[in-house]
C-alpha cells in the first residue's frame, strides 16, 4: 500500500519511534504506512470531538471561518 494524499513529516520521540517500528514489524507493514494510519485515526477522533463542539457553539451564535469553508 502506498501513502496517498498530502505529506506531513512529524517528529516523534525516540522511544515512540522504536515502539512504532516494533508494531510495524509485528504487523508486517511499512513504518510510514502504519504511522499514517495511526495519525489518520487520531485526526478522525479529534475531528469528531471538535465538530460536536463547533455545532454546539454555532447554536449559541459563534461562527467559525474554517468550518464554513470546509462545509462548502
């Protein structure tokens, strides 16, 4: 599987990198692929939390520029 989409290069702690490498080897996947999967899962979870808060605050009259452009 190739990595698709836009490129992001996060720097992680050495211990976390070692753990990620072990997990990737155990699951027989490329390190970058596994890192992308983990990052995407975390972004999806965070997005859910933020989108709920955005909806609640919009009911109170708050407008979000980034949210408006994202929903078009």
